[in-house]
């Protein structure tokens, strides 16, 4: 959703700047996470798309569903509703989270493996990746059986493919060219 990323960027940066001023970065991160999760629910997504409801009603409903009590987040949600951008909340959350990690000099990594990783394997792999990329990492894992074996790591826009599937594709490309 490249379009959502472009739309979300100024909102995420503005909210992050305001959160820094008010020293609310972590608490707003939690609120944004809840909002991003709830707007992806089918019934809530349908509510957001209803033209009969005013933007104020939509914002008030979301505030009530999540239980937001911070006026800064309430005002932000009202602005998003007024601009008809509530469906972009998941991408705003993702970009806000990236800004938070960058502030803490941390990057987000997703490790894809053919099989579930054991805790010790994950710890060793995380330590190796932190050393290789010279940064602290917040690691998430996903199982992708198509990899056949090995791992594939995404850190930001960088991909480190150490999977058997990746090696087979590289061999195929070398043989056909």
C-alpha cells in the first residue's frame, strides 16, 4: 500500500513531533496500536465507510471503542476523521512505530524461517544480526514453509536471503542466463 504510506507519513511525523513535545511517545504508541487494530475489523471498517455518519461521530465511536482519554490523541483522531483518513491508521501506526524505534536507535527486523525457531536459535540469530548490521533490533518471526530451509531477514528495506529457496532461485537464474 504505497499510497497509504505516502498519505500516512505527514500524519505520523506530526503526531510523533507532538508526542515528543508532550513526552507521550510510548503511551500514544499503545493508543495508536489499539486504533490500528480496531479499524481493521470488518464491522468498524464498514462504519468508517458510511457516508451517513459525520466525521465527529466516527471519531467519537472509535474513541469510545478504544477507551482513549488523552486529548492529544482524541484531537488527532478528529483531524483524521475530518480529512477522511481513518482507514490509514494502520500505516500511521507502522510509521510512528518506526520513528519511535529510530529515536531509540533500534530497527525492526522480521525473520522468516521454514520452521519455528527455538528460543536459543532466535537469540543467537538476533545477536549475529545486531553485530552484522551494527544496530539494536526489535525482532519478529514468521514461519514460511516455502523457504524450504534457512532464513530470510528483512530489516527496513534491506533483505538478507539465506534460505534454500533463495539459493535455488539464484542457481536457476545463473543457469538460464
